[in-house]
C-alpha cells in the first residue's frame, strides 16, 4: 500500500485490546465498542504554518496511540479498515 496522509494527518490501524468475558456472557461483535487504541501506519509532513514553514509531527510510524471515541474518518483500503485523523486528535502515545 502506498498511501501518505497530507499535512498533520496520520493513518492508523486499530489495535484490539483482547476479548474480555465476564461471567461467561459472550457479547456479539455488533454490540462491542471499537478500540480507542491504534498503531500509526503512516504520517503526513506536518502542519503548514502561516509563515510558510512546516511544523513537524511529534508522532512517528509504529507508535501506539490513544484517540477519542469519535475522532477521525474511517476508510477501507484493500479490505482493511483504517482511520485517518489529525495529530491534535491524538490523546496520548503509549510506551
């Protein structure tokens, strides 16, 4: 896949946090919440400032991040779901 996000956007793949079963109850996939953790696959060049310079991103490919529940735009590429979001929508970098 040759996809590079523009400006201060990042392309992430959601990371499953594992299956939790409490009391033997199995929750169907349609009722489960999507994970709010992901791995950065690709990054843009950074935000373009008013003076014409670029401000580099603080995150890089391979970082594991936390993001808001309703952040970004979902896209499907080659049958795999990804999320494109702005760097300021990232809440934290893990590790």
